[in-house]
């Protein structure tokens, strides 16, 4: 349901391109040409309770690292939040 809501809300601004589940994290990959607008859209969905609480947004860079985008207190973003120390979730992108 979460992925469907994001897909519906994105309209022409962005599109979701799959997900991965595991290690306590549910990651949805969203592609966009307008990063600031897409971040605003996703935050609005969480704030209006159309997405589960606890949303974290990271912007993937070309070197496969992530820049934290939301919440403002997020110091680092990692797709494997639920992993035990030393474990890493596999990336397919």
C-alpha cells in the first residue's frame, strides 16, 4: 500500500522503481528530475499520515553513497538501518 500511495502521489514528478525488504528496513526507490519537490511530496505524505511514521529520505549520489535529506536531524542515511553491526544489505541499483 505504501508503494502504491507514493506512485499515485508522484504523478509526473517522480516514479517508484521497486523496493527491498529485509533486516528490519523497507526501502522504496524513487527516481526524479526534481529532487526538492519530490522530498517535499514524500514529507507531506508522512505528515498527513498517508505514509507510516519514521520516514527517512536519502538522496543517492553517483558514487552509491547517500546524502541525508529527511528528517532534518538525520546525520547519515543508510539503506540497512535494521542490520546488525557489520552486516550490509545488498543493493540492486
